[in-house]
């Protein structure tokens, strides 16, 4: 990614490319039968909290697990906690959306 960013700069730079790659991988994982989702709360010094959506792909007998972590907006996190929206449903809606191109 660093080489690609240096040879073909893009708005948002390497961070945008990395997030796009994570989303692309996550979209393919959402169809996997061995996918698990969970959220993890991270306390902040100001008393607030971040909510992380984790997609975990378990490779079974080999004991290998890959994890993709996405920070979930606070408003969505509240809906997830209140069971107003299912975590996997939100993940599919958010991650299946095609990235915006200009």
C-alpha cells in the first residue's frame, strides 16, 4: 500500500486505501459460515467510549483466527446496545455499500 500510495497518490492517502481494503475483505467475509461478530467497548479518558465492531473469521482446527476491527459511530453503537439494530445487520448494510467515487 505504501508503494502504491507513493506512485499513485489518492485523496485520503494510505489511510483511505487501507480502510477500503479492510471493507473489501469484510464484504467477502460476511458470506462465510465461520464468521463471528462482536463488539468491544473502549473507554475514553473523557468518560466517553468507542465501540469497535469486530469481524472474526475462524479457520477451525488450525487454531487461526483473523480479525477485522471497525470503529462504530456512537449513534449506531447505542442502537446496537439497545438491540434496536442487530450487529450483523448493521455490518452488512455498512460494509456492503459500495465506496463513493467522484
